[in-house]
C-alpha cells in the first residue's frame, strides 16, 4: 500500500495530493505542467520543500510533522526519466550494475529486458528503445520498493513504443513491484494500469480504474487522439497458403493476423488494434472480408470527445477482459446500443499489428 498526503508549492500552483494506491501499476495523466513530474520527484525524495506524509509498504518516507524525511538513496526508488539518463562512459551492462545490490538482480533484469546482445555496447551506439530498456533494467536491478517511470516512451516513435510496451507488462507481471507511470497515451494506460490518477493544476481531477474514467473530461482530452486495444496471446500456428498466423488471446479468443512465420508455435505475442478498426453490428455479419468475427455484449457506452467508446465483453471470452470500439453517436442511435446489448465485432486481419 502506498499512502500519499503531500503539498509542494510550485510556480503556478501548489501540488496537493491525498490518495492511497495499491500494489499494482498506477498511471498518472494530465495536461503538460499539471504536476506529474513534480509528483514523481516528491516520491523520489528530490523535492525538499514537500510537506506532508508518504508511506510505502508500511515504511514512512516522509512525515514532516515528526521530522522524518528519508534521503533519496534510502527510499530504494527506481527512477526512469524520459531521456533514460544513462552514463555515456559506461557499457550497457555497467549501467545496469550501477547501484545494484546483488548480481542475481542484475542477471534477472538483463533477462527480463532481453539485453544479452547489448552488454558491451555504449549508450551512444544504442537506439532509443534499447536505451530505455537499459534504463529500465538499471532501475530494476536495485530491487526497488517503488518504480517511477516519467513518460519513458514519449521520445520514441510509434514502432519503438509498441516494442517497449511488452517489456513494461513483463515488469508488472514478473517483478511485482508497484510503479507509477506518467503517460499521455490512453491505450498504454488501459494496457498497463489498474488505477489512474488524472492531475490538473496540481490536484486530482479524477481517479479510479482507467476504463471507468473514459467518459471523464480529463481522459476525453487524451482519448481524442485515438484508442488502442493491446491484446496478449500465443501463436497457435501458421496458414502459409492463406497468408495468416493464428493467435489465441489470453481471453480465449482466436485471432487471424497477417502471416509471421518467424514466430514458432507457442511464442508469446502482443497485438495492437485501434478501437476505430473494430466494427460493430447487431446481426451476424455476412459476406465480409474480415477474418475475425466475435459475439459480444456491450458493457459500457461513454462519450469520448466527438465520438463514443464502447467497452465490449466477448461472449466466449473472459468477462474480465474487454475490447474497445470507437463509433459515432449516430451509429449508437442507429444500432440502438445500450449496456447489455448483444452485438457482433468484426476486425480485418490487417488491422492487427504485432507489437
């Protein structure tokens, strides 16, 4: 459990937060200049003017009334900034070892981030995505009690961002370390986080499960740029004459994607499909070129900007797993959609991207 009740005077406003966070991933979103990075710096112990209280896992990091203020190095925080912050004179493996307490953690971090081929290279010779993987491994190798990620994908192009996301999910699932993740991307938030804090001018505008906040004004502004479904699964096999690879998702659904013969049967994969590319019908589609058709039920309908976002549960899948589809308000009216409506989803194979 992470308990935060802090105040920090800033140039335009005072950052004021009072919240309790669980052990999973918390995304932090909000307009530029809303206090997101300042919040991470307070948690890391880098803002000495912060007042109030912070406790992580029962340990008190800050209690200004009692005069308790742990130094940054005593907090065991793993901090990854936008620019990775690697030491240019150290190799990748020496960057990962910097600050590590035990070699076993270094080895585990190298494996999690798949860095074995990069060990002797220097930061200047690494791509942006490779530098971020090294920075993440360095943060993990210290066995942190809290991981703070300040828009680690912001400087990467779309292809690189998509390649890093599966590593973040591995960190979440394998290391079990709580982390705060600052981002402007709603798709990343939905894929990674169990909890979302929306900041505006230093205060919490809204917080809760990301899918439940889709209709709030703060998240609408971010969602207008587009939403993506990020789906994990394993390769079932390849139909080379048909030009498709079959994937079974974690929710039980089977998906046909463009052929990727280099991925052996059983290989874990993450797929991305835009919510705008998920077609919704009230009757079973007939005569479509789309290879992927699923029976589903509308869970929620939320206005997001000029469009409407549908959260949908597949009839034959896990009820805890949902797909997002984005349609116009006119389509909602024409199809008479409401929570509980039975629908069919259709997605072309080429709408899926292998992350």
